[in-house]
C-alpha cells in the first residue's frame, strides 16, 4: 500500500514538474522592463519604433527557445552592446553607477557629522544656549492681571 | 571638496564622451575598426585610404534603406573597383536580420557591423539611412542625410569619381 502511494506521488510530481518549469520562464514584459531600445533611448516597454519591434520579436523568439533571462540579456548585449541594459552590469566602469552614489552618500554623511561636531564645540548647540528667559516680575504681574479680566 | 570635484569630473566626462558632434564636409572620417557583417574579422575606413568610398549607414528594419539599396547596388556594379566602392555599415540592427537584408537585395559591396551604434554616433548620424562620400585622403566630400537616390548618385557622386570604371 505504501509503495503504491509513493508511486502515485512520484507520478504527480513528474506531471507537475514541466508546468513548474514553464511557470518560471521569463516573459517578454519582464525583459522589456530591463532593457533599452537603442534607437529610441527609452525602455523597450515604452518603445514602438521599427527597431524596437525587431528587438521585441528577437526576445520573444529566444523565450520561445527556452532561454533564461541571463542568456537573453547576454544575446542582446552581443547584438547591441552594454548600453542595451537599462541597469548596467556591476563590473568594470559600469560599477561606478553603483559605487559613486554610495561613496558620495558616505562622504556627505561624514562631512555633515564633522560639521555638526565642530558647530557644537564652538558653542552653537542648543544645549549651550539655555532656554528662553521667562517674564520678569512686573510682566508676570501684568499677565496675571490681564488674565484675571477674562473669566476663564 | 575633492569628492564634489570627482563627481563633477565624472559628469563632464560622461557629457563629453556622449556628445560627439559628428563629421562635416571636409572633416576626416572616424576610422575605428568595425567587425565585418559576414566572415569575421574587422575593417576600418583607414583600410580604404586611397579609394573613394561611399559609406552607407543602414539597418534592416529601416524602410527607406530598403528603397535605396537597389540603387546603391546598381551604382556599385557600374563604378565599383580599385578606386571606388560603396561600404555598408549595418547600424543598431540584429546581425542575422542584417545578413538577411544583404542576401535579399543581393548586395555585393563590403558590409561592416555597428551593433551598438557607436560608429553612427561618431559620424554624427541622426538616423538611417545616411551616406558619406569619402575621398582617397579620408575626408568627407558629400553628405546625404536620408536615402540617396539614383539621380543624386548619377549627378553628384559619379562626376567626382575617376574616369571609367573606378
């Protein structure tokens, strides 16, 4: 009985496996969001030029052949060069697209921290200034008198 | 301050490297190597120094390119030789479609490939087709933005070429 159950389970798995693979297949829409139309200079998904139509047909053909997303992008780079990728690869000079903003952010954060420290050391901090002075005795008396006129 | 200068420098580099203004009449043509569309290997305009060359930027998806291709092939058959050739540059195109285009129109002149469009940018093209007549010294003598016609080839290009079959 147990052996029969195992066989049935294996048969079900075997039947579902191709469907699962098919579901993982990348779609044209997914690729279109990540590559450029070289002639239009826009994302492929926004492009309708004849060259874009050719590029879309090429991608659809590769999907039909069962190529992975990586393989399709490699094929596009081989045809149109690195600039066909909307997000540059993280290597070589393209790495600067990722590194420069991070370095710039770190430098700005450090500069800000140093600036704040110097400012506080120079006596510019709010803690050194003390709070605003309260009303003098005469002002307090006038304030009480004024408030007393209103039946609050 | 140094970081700001570095970032500004990078931005300027990007603008300068992208902002090629192209070539005008009398300018020397860019002569970086390009891969052949068929057969492997590379060629450059420098390899054609000493000959008149009609550089034709085209792509298989471009309808006007289809219209001018037969005229270019006829002109090549009439004038092509040791002193003149048409030179096709297939730009921002799929190589397989480009090769199909060459077969479809029976183009006999040499064909190079400019998949990323860098050569087209160096020439300052605004699209395809565009044609540049380059003299034996490697300088642009005529420039046609858009499809070239049989009439233009006969009246403007042919008179500049050496007598007889070039």
